């Protein structure tokens, strides 16, 4: 017995030493940078964003008409407000409403850069419920209010402000820089970003990297990290909806059969919800932990530094929140259900739509096979419906593009922790996968959980100082590109 205890104690000591050594060597991935003095972007820049918000460039549901006048007036506003850009850069219009500006670099041998944003916004909803009118662009001294301040005219105007200033300073980029602004991102981007991307591909453009909207600098959102966290999206989940249809004999509700279309459909949905696709720590989520883990207190750092031992615990932690669960698996969400027309009639047909957001490493075909296998009932007809998208490729975190974005973030926001992360939503950048293998998604604005709820919700707004820093980010990023 004593020999067994000695062996056990010895193994325990070895285990503890391994855990401690791996934790100590679990080093920070943050880039050390020198402080940078940025130019001052004054109230004129702020006023330009306020004015931009007043144009109701709304994308309604697919198939509904667009108010093209608002978009054309916005185009004219840009031409009037940024004369140096419109004199020095080549401007092209696609699908009548999307814009592409080309800033020729001094070295045509270098791969170009693409900076993206989108012109359109989602509807404001119940405008009377807004604290400030949604298309007022009101400046209260602290915030600029209105639809599009965060998603995504804030980025668009910040990019243009930065480029206009750089041209005024006689700055010449070594690489060609494209400014790509789609007009229908909120309804898929098929007429805007996709058309621009296809044109660039046909011209043989292969970009060093693409930077689009996406994740943000979050404050108080990432657990166990007290400092703000700047997350760069390196991939987007895929999208799939399937229809489940059951057709059976109906009848009178007074003499029901043991099974009906509704019962069979309900059982199928129950099986899908209770047999989710496998959770895993891999790809972008693994990269996220590698960047974030070393910045945590010692005890959680032990856990994340030793995934070989604690992986089941980490997965359990992630499954405890909706966003965490979505980061580690393909999610399953019934969204539509239809059956019956009268309370005393058993319907002959029952239908449901289930939406899946597919994690990188899995495919639409994997999900369809999973649905058939889990339901395991030939009476349930499974049909793919709507617009579907495979997960985007995972962009590398060791590329020059990721490095220069990381560096620029740390220069402008020295207090933040930078990390790569999986995007749970979709952006126009997914249309650029054949133009560049290095696609990143980041908005240089600090937000809280409350601010995130304002995106596509009520009372969208951006802090004035946050907007000024966003201009500084793009200004410095363009300068840093010359050092690639």
C-alpha cells in the first residue's frame, strides 16, 4: 500500500510540475509597440459622420425596392466632402449604388490592400421608440446618434477621413489600396460586394489582405479579462436552413391516431435539439484561447495552458453561454413551424425550418448527413431551402496582414488585449475569398454589452472620441502598410 502511495504521490508531483511549467511558458502573444502620436481629427470630421447618418440608405428585405435617391445623394455627399479622394483616386460605381476607389501605389509589384465598409443600413424599426431620431445624426457632445453609426457608416467615414488627411499630407502608398463600399451588405451583398469582388478577380487582383467590418474592442465582455479586448475575425460561420416536412393522413381530432404529422415532426425536432453536432476547441477558437489565455489570472491560465488535460472542462465552460456554445459547434435552431388550419382537424401536413450556423471544419453536406442520421425517419422529408453558405476559410494569424493590424491596434489602443476570433455573423468580406486568403474583420471602436444591443436595435450611437480613434486607426494602418 505504501509503495502504491509513493507511486501515486510521485505521479501527482510530476503532473503538478508539468502543469506549472506549461503555464509559466504560456507566454503572451501581444505585440510590444512604441507609443505613437496621431494627428488630431477635429469637429469637422465628427460633423461629416453626423451628416452621413442623415441619408436613409436602407436595405429592406430581399425583393423589396431600394430608395436609390438616398444612395445617390449619399454618393454626392461623399464627392463634396472628400474632394482630394475624388480628384486623386479612381472611382467606379457597380450595380449603380456600390463604390470602389483605387489609390494607385508607387510599386505595382506589391500586392494591394482592400479596406471595406458598407453604405447600407438596416431599417430603424419603431422610430418613435428611439431616444434620438434614427436619421438625425445628432451630436450631444458625447455621442453621435443614429442608424449606421456603428454598422457601418462609422467605419466608412473613418476610412475616408483618414485617406483624405493622408492625401493632404502628400502621403503616397507603396501598395495600391482599394476602398470597397458595397450597398447591400445587410441583404447578402450579392449586388454590391460580390460584383466588386468578381470584377477584381477578373482583373487578376490578388490582395495582400482584406480588412472589413466585424468584431470590435469589447469592454467587460470577455470573462476573466479586465482590460478591453480587441477581437479580429479570422473566419465566419457557414449558413444553412433545411425544411422538415411530414405528410400523413389527417382526420377528426375526436378520434386521433397514435401518430400524426405534427407528432412525427415534433419528434424529429426533439431529436435534433437533443443530439447537437459535436463541440470542439479548434481553429479560430483555439487561436482565441492562445491569445487570451496568457492574459488571464493564474488559475484560469493553468486551465487554458493545459488543454490536453482540461479540454472537457473548457468545452463545458463554453457550453454554459449562448455565444460560447456558438463558438465551439455548429448550432441548431428551429425558426419556423407550420401545421394545421382548424382546432378540431388533425392536419395532413406539418413543416418546420431549422437553421444551422456551421463551424469551420464542417460543411453543408456534413450537416445534412447529421440531420438524416439523427432524425432517422423516412417520413420526414429534408430539403435545403434559402440562401446557404459554407464556412469561410480561416485566415492565418501568422500573415503580414494580421501582424500589421495587430500592431496598429496596439499602437492606437495600447491598453487592449488583441486576439483572433470566429465571427458568428456574416459580412461582405465572404465574397472576397477568391481575391485574398488573408481576410480580417475588425471595427476599431470600443463597445460594451449595452452598445452591442444597439446594433440593429434601438438607439444606435458611437462615442465621439471612439470615432476619432477609429480615424486614427485607419490613418496609421495605411502608413504601417508601407512597412510590410
